[in-house]
């Protein structure tokens, strides 16, 4: 009985966190919250960057990369950043495609937060960027949780790109996911 009660409370708490979920620009004043996930080796395992080890580097990243980025948002619970999500635009002949990326503090894993954040992005990105026809995401083959997020958000798994790029010194196989503007119906 006690175990069931705890599970029910955890599910209720997860639903409450999703209800208070929002996306907003990440600001320099969010650096302490940023450092929570950006310095966590579990979180950065599948990221192209190493864990941040000092606040100054985090501040520089926010100032020089995040603030000027055309579509980078903090994933917030009660307006407090617990992760980030971005869409990177392509140019030239590739401008019809954008790449989705996200990261979430490990404390919030398994609560549906990123799935909801991805859906929130999809609800707006094709409107904000009418030239965008395809939103894609590359996920490490070992990152099963992220693959589930994309599938739940309506992305299609297209296939495995073998030895696609070098991540932290090792060539990695990546799974390509996509969502087309024509696939999405609000």
C-alpha cells in the first residue's frame, strides 16, 4: 500500500510540474540554474560539449552563444530553468531544415517534461519559421530516453547513420528523427 501511495504522489507531482511548464529565453541571470545541468556528467553524456566546471564559462556561453541564438529557450518549471531546447536553422539549399536539440537536469528525467517541451516547440516553430519544412533531431543510438521523447512527440525514426560523427573522441552511430510541417496538425 505505501509503495502505491508514493507512486501516485510521484505521478501527481510529475503532472503538476508539466502544468507549470513554460519556455522562455535563457538569460544571463539564469546562470546558477544553467550550471545545475550543464555541470552534470549524466546530463552531458550525449552532448557535444563537456560538463562546465566553472560559472564564468557558463556565463560566457550564455552571453556569446545563447543570447544571440535565433531560437534557444529555457525549459522552465515554475519559471525556473531546468533545461534548454533549441532549433538551429540551416541556410542556403538547406534552409528548409532545422535541427532540434534539448537538455534537461537529471532530477527531472522521466516526468514527461521534455516530451511536452518538444510538443510546445512544434506548436510554434513551423508558424514562426514558415520556410521550415522539416525539423530533425539526431540522437545517439544508446540514448534510448531521448528516442522515446521524440517518438512520443510525433517524430518519425528514419534510420541509423553509422559512424556519423565524433563525440568525445569516439565515432558514434546516430538515429535520425524528423517531423515535417505537413505531418504536424495542431
